[in-house]
C-alpha cells in the first residue's frame, strides 16, 4: 500500500516507509511517475530470509522504482518477516531526516512505538 500511494497519490509526502513489501502488479516504470512524490525519500527494507513476502519481490520493486527515478534508500537485513534493532534505528534516522528535529521546547520522544 505504501509503495502504491507513493507512486500514485497526488499530494506530496514527507517520506515513505515500506517494510517487507512490494509494488503490486509491477506496473510499467513510465506509469509510476506521479510528479508529486518523485523526489520523496522512500525507505525500503526487506529480510533476506522472509518466508511471507519473498525477498525478490521487494528487490524487484526497488529496482523498478529506482529506474523510474524515485529516491529509494534500500536496506536488506539477514532476518525473516520481522523487525530488528538495527532497522528500527535506521527508521528513526530516516524519520528525523524526513521531518526534521522537533521545535525548541517541543517534547522529544526517546523511543519509537510500533503497533
């Protein structure tokens, strides 16, 4: 869903996080170029041992997006369909870059809460 919206939604996003997923229906790269999010940073990560969503689907989607001109930051982790501490740290850094530092005086969270 995240990758589909990143390539088709008319509104600009600050960033997109796509974990262990792929771009459904593998569309033609030329059709992916919705100008609103072409330069939006996309963080993609996938476990190399994922039994739920094959690694090749995620990697093929990364290659498709990159060839269409999207700004993809790709990470592969030696894990199944899961999260690891290193990945959570990189996501935190990605969010800080996408949204910037909190305003002075704003409450700062020391951790990320995941569902």
